[in-house]
C-alpha cells in the first residue's frame, strides 16, 4: 500500500436522507508520518446521524461517517516514531489541524484558528480531497492525530471513547468535577452514559436527568447516585439550585431556562449536545445567580490520550451493542428513538 492510493470497502450515505449502503472509497498512500490502520470497530455517534441526514447543513456526499475508530496499525511511514505495526490505536473526530496557531500549540486542536481542524469525515483534507470516516475497513492517518489505546481496554468498548468519552471528559475536567461537586448529566445516551461513568470516577456526586425513569437501574449501576425524570415538572422544583455543573448531552433543543434554574450560584450549564435547531433563552436565567452557560467541543489530542489512560486506569469502557454493517440504518432509527444502550458499535469485519 505504500506507493498508490488504495481502494477499500466502506458504508456511505450517497445523499442526505438516503440509507447508508456498501461502497468503495479511496485511501491515500501511506505518507512519511502516516499510519495505516486496520479498523476493527467503529462507534455510531449521534453526530454521524445529524451529518448523514445533513441536519447541520453543508454536508459532503457521498459521506462515510464514523469518528470513533479503534484498530491495529498495519503499516507505518518512514518518519513515524510513535507507533509500530501491531499497536492498538484509535482515531477520533479530527485527522489534522494547522498545528501552528495558539490553540494548536496549546493542545486545543479542536479549536484550531488556523483554518479549523480537519474532520475525520465530511471535511476536506489538506490535499483538497474529501475525508472518509470509520465505517470502513482501513484508514490512513497522520501519527500526530492517532491515539494509543491502553492494553487494559478492549478495542470494541474503547472505540466510543474517541468521541463520546473525550467530549464529556474535557468539560468535566475543565469545570473541575470531583469530590464535593454535584454534577447533573442530561440525557442517558452514548455521551451521557460515559459522562456518568467518568464524573463518578472523578469523585463527583452524579445525578441523571432523563426524559423518563425507564433507564433508572442502568443509570444507578453506571455510577449515578440520583435519577430523575425531566417529563415530571416536580423534578425541577425538587432540584432547584442543586448543581455545580450540568452537562447536557441532549441532541434536541431543551428549555434552557428551566435547566438553568437547577444551578446553584456560580454554577455552569455546559452544553455538548448539538441540536439542529436554535434554542431560546431569557438572559435573566443567567443574571440571577451569576450563572455560566457554556459549550464544549470534543477535546484536544493530548487530552484525548489522557482520557483513554484515565478510562483504562478506572476500567471504564463504553456499554455497547455490537452490530453488523448491514444493521447501520436500523441502528440510526433506534438512536433517534432514544433506544440505545448505550452505543452501537460496528464490527468492521462485516463491512
Ligand atoms: P444519543 O446517544 O442519541 O443520546 C442523546 C440522549 O439525549 C438520548 O439518549 C436521550 O436521553 C436524550 N434526548 C434525545 N432527544 C431528546 C429530547 N427531545 N428531549 C430531551 N432529551 C432527549 O446521542 P449522543 O451520541 O450521545 O450525542 C448527543 C448529542 O451530542 C448529539 O447532538 C451529538 O451530535 C452531540 N455531540 C457533540 C459533540 C461535541 O463535541 N460537542 C461530540 C459528540 C456528539 P434520555 O432517553 O435519557 O432522555
Ligand atoms: Zn461524535
Ligand atoms: Zn491551529
């Protein structure tokens, strides 16, 4: 695979709203600093669905989603120093960035101001070619954007950490979830269930705010101490002024004023969910109590490695349902119906 662009199997959305189907895509030749990864597993993130259905707009089609990739290094370029053939590795939401701006220098490649990071799919690479994601058998990635999966983590349960894990770890660390802090996680899906596990492992007192009590047993088993249904208005009265940090992983717009009422003075509501529609807000909800409303996007490469090491140390993998590639469309419908416990992971051998 060294000289030539290679063709590999993949699952792609040919157009917005069209079901994903098996196809072939080109992968670039292994360059000086590249690793060729034999993909073993790829997680299905709700962001894949937003993009495959063009809910965020400006999608590049055909689109091969997948930014929760775990596999084995099959070949390395001559300049590669971090990885060898046979290493267990992962790739998340980015495959490159400018590497020069202030944010890149600070390890915040996800906020690259030198043109933005290059997404693992649905983006144009530095060579102008579209990037294709993890729903495929192989990927070629620069070693600087390749992560090491620690031995203690199985590849299938590690794959979702590359997006779901880091997206919740980064704000939990930034807003200092830990002993003595009360953290609420809104939405118990792919991101939410990892937020419960990670916040609990950081030492915080965790509460799940879910639409119903349907998944209460799971939430408590994953590490939450309390579990409330947001469909019940009494929840918002009982928990008023309770939390230091609320992390919303919800994929749809939320009535923010109600949730901001659950923060204590100086508390922060941090949104990682990326709904397709705008939300409305009364600014009095943040004025009263000097509250913070913030957002957070994935995490940098250094922090992603730190998160993987943290998860290995604490024995935290994702709760997964392993599927064949021909079940992707069905899995998408189940995610949209909040019927996921708690991440679908594609067995790449079936692609
Ligand atoms: P997911 O598995 O579908 O989980 C979302 C959860 O939100 C659902 O399980 C459900 O939990 C809750 N929910 C769904 N619809 C709702 C509604 N109408 N009202 C209230 N709650 C609702 O999705 P995910 O993969 O975790 O991703 C969640 C969101 O984060 C997506 O929008 C995704 O694009 C975004 N995301 C952002 C980043 C970032 O960097 N900021 C990274 C990854 C993903 P309950 O059943 O418990 O209520
Ligand atoms: Zn994602
Ligand atoms: Zn940059």
